[in-house]
C-alpha cells in the first residue's frame, strides 16, 4: 500500500498554511453533547442538519460503546429558507411528549447560527405557548461550529446549564467539580477520592455511570444516571468550584462572579504533582484531613514510578489530544523521567501554550508545542525526531504504524480498542495503573524476552 | 440454462418458505392493516405505539398493496438514524483511493467523517486522510472562496493527487461560496482535476440526494475524460460497489474466471483514471441500487451502456447475477464456464454452509439499514435457514419499498425512517435472534441482549460472492450462537440466586 501520509519536502519546517489534514479537534456541538450526556434524564438536541447529530452519535457510540441518543431538528432546504423556528418548536414538543426528559439541552450548529436563529427567544415562545404545563427546563447552548472546538462546546454547555439553573438557597458544604471531557473511568476516580476525603460534591456534569452502564436487558433512552437537575440548581450554594480542565472553567467563573463561589481552574490531576495540587485544594477549602488510604496510594504510585525509572528515563514521547489531557500527561510523563518532545492539540489556546512552556521550564527541556494544529503537522514533527512512544487517540494509529512507534491510546475518540470509557489517568490509583501500562509498553517494544534492551548492532564497530 | 446447480438454493428456499409462513409474529395482525391505498396504511398500536404521523411509515407486508410512506422529512425532535446530503455524497465518492476528499466547511463535518467508510484499497491510501478547509468565523463573514482556493493549491503541491473532490457543507451554501468557479480556477492553476460536489447537508430530507449529486460529479467531471488502453468486448463496470471490508475482492475473481474484464468498480478500490475511462465499458452492473442506479441510467443515456441490476449477497443472488452477465454477453463459452463455476463454488462451500445452517435455522432476523441491503440480504438469510421478520431503511424511496415488497414474505414488518425509540420498542417486543444494522444501532441492541451483526461501514469481513457468503454465515453464527448471551439477566439470574 502506498503510504501517502507526509509529502512535505523539508520536514522540519511547518509550512502548511491553509489545509487541515487529519484534524485533531471536532466542532463545538460535539463537546456540548458530551457534557449533556452526563446529566440525568437529559435529551440533547442539535438544532441543525441531521448529519450533525447522526455523525456525532456515530463517533460517541464507537468510543463509549453505549447507545447514545441525540435528537435533531432535522433542518432541510424548505425550513432553512424561513428560519428554524418552526422546526425547533416542533422538536421541543416532540421531545417533551415522546421522551419525557428531565431537561432539554438545545445546541446550535453552524447552519442555524448563520441563519441567525435566536434559540433563547424560540424557547421562550415554546414556554409561553404551554403556560399551564409542567415543562422540563430547556437550556439553549450557542455552539457555532465555525469557531472554537469541541473543548469550547463542552465549556459553553456547562456554563449554560449553570446560568439557567443555578439557584442560590442557603449553603450546601459541597464542592462543585467540572470534569471537562474525560472518561467515565476518570470521573469515577475523582468521585472515589472525594469519598475517601469525605467531601460532598456536585459534578457538572457526571458521565461516570451514564456512559459506562451495566447490561440489564433494557435500554435507558435518556441517561438514567448523572448529574441531577436539582444538583445543578444547588451548584450556586457550594463552597467552591474546581474545574479539573482549565478549558472548562467558564461556569466556575460565572458562579464566582454571580454568587461569590471560589473558582479554581486545573490542572487536570494527572501524575503526582497535579494530584497533590488537587488534594491540596480540597483540604484547604474544606479543612478535611488527608486519609491514610490516599497517602498510601500516593506512596505506591511513587514506588511504581521508582521501580519503572530505568526503563523510562530520557525516552522521548509525543502527546496529542485535548489541551488539558495533553498538559496533564506531559507533566506526568516528565515525572516518569521521559521527555514529551512534541505536544499537539487542535484547539487554539494560549493557555495551553503557556502551561506547556511552564512544564518545559520546570523540567528543563524545549518541546515542540503545536496548538491549533493537526495530526499532519504532528506527524511531520515526529518524522524528524527520534521518538519512542505516542500517546493520544485512535486517530494516531496510522502515524504509529507508519513510523513504527507504539501508541498508547487515551482521550477521545478511542474506537479501535475496547474500554475507552474506562481508560483512566486521574489521581493516584489510576496513576499507579498508568505507570505500569506505560512502562510495560516500553518493555514490550524495546526489550527482549530476557529483559535486555534492544541494541542497534549496526552502530557498534568491533 | 437452469441446470442442476440452480436447484440447490431453490430447493432449500422452498423448505424455508413453509417454515417462515408459520412463524411470523405479525401474521395474526393482518387485520390491523387498513384496506385503503398504500399511503393510508397505518400501523396498529398493538404492533408499536408511536407518534400519529409516524404510523403510516410502518406496515406489515401483505400482497401488493402494502408499502410504508417514505421520503418525507423526519419529525424534528426524534432521534432519526438519517444523515445529511453531504453524508450521501461522501459514501459514494470517498472510496476513490488516489483522490483528496476535501470538505469545505467548519472542522466538524470532516472531523466526524474521515476514514470511517470501511472501504479497502489495494494500493493508494490517500483517501484515508481527512481534509478540511476549517472555515472559521471570519470566513463565514467574508466568504470562504479564497481559503478554498489556497487550500486546493496547497494540497495539490503537497500530494500531487489524481483529483481533488471538494464537498460543500451547510454553511457554504448559506454564505454563497461559488464552489464551481473556484474549482474551475483551481483546476486551471494546478492542472489537477478539481471536482466540486454541491452537497450542502440541508439540501434534502435525507442523504439520497447526496448519492445523486456524487454521481453527477463523476458524470460531469470525470467519466468520459479518459480511455482504456486495451479495450475488449467483455469490459464491464461494477457500479455501486464500494469494496467495504473487501467485498469487491470476492466478486472480481468470479468475473475473471468467466472471462469478463472488470474495468472499474465505482467507486470501491478505484483510481481516478479508472473512473475517467469507465464509459468504455460494454456493460454496467449495479450492486448498490440505492445509491447508483441513477449513475447507471445516466451512463446508458449518455454513452449507450446497458445495465443490469445484480446482487452478490447470498448464493442464489450471486449465481443469478453471474448468469445474467454471461447471458448478456451472448457467449456460449462464457455461459458454460459460468455454470461450471457456480457448480464448483456451491460444491466447495456447501459443507461449511450447512454446518452454519444447522445452527441458524429458524432464527428470526430484523434488518434496519441505510441502503439496498433492506432487500438484498433477505434471500441470503433465507439460505441460512433464517427468517426476516422485519426490514427497513432510513432513507428508502418508493422504488426501494417496491423492491422490498417484491422480496419479503407476507407478514414481514416493513419500517421507514424508524427512529431510535421505535427501534428499541420493536426490538424489545419482538426479540429477534439477530439484528443487522449499523454502528449507531449496535449498542442499543447489545444492551437489550439482542445479537447484532454490522452490515455497514464497520464490518470486519467481506460478505460478497461465494467466499463472502461463508464469512457472512460465520459472522452471523458468531453473533447468534455465542455463549455470552447465556449471561444476560434474562438468561442468568442475579448474584444472590446463584450463590451456593
């Protein structure tokens, strides 16, 4: 088979200016839908063409391996001409009657943003036409697909949920946690840690069970687990909000500004230092003591890292994906003694660049930082380096094969391996497993069956 | 012509028919079909409860006056399984292996759809990369034409591809970018074939228009512009064959064996220059009649190439398709060779197939797919001794439902544009032993404990021709007979009951 992947003459110069080749980001509605899938009884609806919801469902189904329902306002030529109001009104009525949701999240698309549909106004009209009915909350989320990325879409969805629902009423002694786009397994890791710390929490939102559900011969049409509408309402009464992903902190900023709830943004608790920081915030805010169990997990993780260090030291790694996952993994990779020589995210973000520069300074190396770039650019960089491990989503599999570098799959989407919803990297417990997985990948690929490191004999002159 | 070889399948079919007639869960519900014209038929609540305006989109096949309403806009708010016009265009064109498929639009349209076609290539892999103009806010305001032109020039410089297909998406139609004139200009500047596909997602209620637009793009810009070096009188194209999981590679050798030269498959495992010369064929055969009848009809009109509808799923359908091609070429030698091939192939696979038949006989199947498979799979399942109790498509046209009506037995439930809630209700109520569908329905059925077989982009082995039929039987058996189903709650009681 002809390998057509990289055709640039001068590999080390990123000279591609216009085309995006093999994207490393998706569009805003994709992120918004993922946030809504963590709300119990929520029906996400994309106000746009059918393809938007269908292709997103396809991607989400093959990643989470769960049935995913996202409805569509099914815009077509006839309705585009007159604006989408009729379709959205009809859709709201259908969803309300047919699916009986606890909440409806309406995300826009490039189509309906461009024709200028005012979703908030249309929703108001719908409510006004049903004055005596007990309607579920309907939340508009403006997610024009032509700006930002899925990362921004997630952020906007959580912000809209909070803006529309949060209601101050006393104090609840809980901490709001905004996970960002992380796996069900990772949300569960954080929940478990908070349980151990004996700290009450509200997750905005919570996909830990809605997208990793047991088989029970029945199918939940809407998420039957997840953040409850009442919890989102109660988020205005918490002690603080921690946004695990820095790029998902708009709702926290809103709560801080409007209700004076302290906002803390990231970093994603991956690895020892970032998890320490997270636990530090919690203990500082709540005054709780760190339990022995957590101390022990931390100790075991450091033990694992020390056990692994001879195999990992100085090996160069490329990491790509969503900005917070990449910076989180980069810092963790440094803790293992490896060097994240190339990092890439499709999202334009000065925060990402700044974070990576800080990590580089802290660890004294100079990585290639690609922000707002694509997998073609990443591949081009990889070609002119001597890397030994790739970390990122399934879309990098062809690069891995073409360059003969092992790929450790994580992030979104992971569709060519099982268990994407359970891949976890956050906290100490998942960290311990991750140290083992990374190191075993190195052992598998660079050491023989008796434990000797492969040597390139051609380079040795006898 | 129908020699002993033909009787293998027809005999077993007869056997199955008796069986099928008795086992239809819907047989006793015929009365519920109202007797008025096809459009007036409404499905009864006893079969499925659904929205009033959806009731006429489902019916139980009985004689000749039962087809569901179709080709209507989906009800806004339902979880439709349909996609968009761009989706329709890309499924037809994206298997062209040595072309760049550039999606002109915001990133999402390309990001959600690159490298998901499942069609295989024997050589070039350019089609597997995802290309986008990544339209951003400023492009929406000032227009995306310049960005498109620059992108095409850049891509041509990087890859020197055989062609660049440019797909327009919803927002491009709204901001009024002139795709055709940009393509023309880019083509002049780069000397590369730049082919515009006017596939704005919202242009129709389903993706069928996209299929047609993709065919138009090939007709207007490609077919007729190249030539075959050594034409022969047995040159043929296979239209609507996309080489998903390598289907084409199980069909081509059959034709080689009987002396037919496959010039080009449109578009599975194809190269741009093959399609450019496709007009020199003496015959077109159409496999996916949903997407590609239009192309064959237009090629007949334009180049006088006759076409035959074929079907390579199942033994009888494959055999008849080969026979019809041989018959078309009026070559007694070829006809003889064909019968010999069919006989030896059926002989070759019979032992393995009967092994699966034994395990699968009497199992009930539901089919819900996007294209021609809603009818083209029916016989194949019958050959495995299975009975199709439900079939349907997301985007069928009246002629599709006519084909379905001709193919399925009385008592089969036929559904149009069933949304995910309706599918869940039907599966829960009628509990088929297998559902054949695509990725979006996969986990819905598995969660319900219903075995699933992917017959869409994600399937893992070729299902076409005689060899493909073995793979198909194996795949169906793997889904249906696995012991994992003994662990599901309905089969295996909970932890407490099992203790001790």
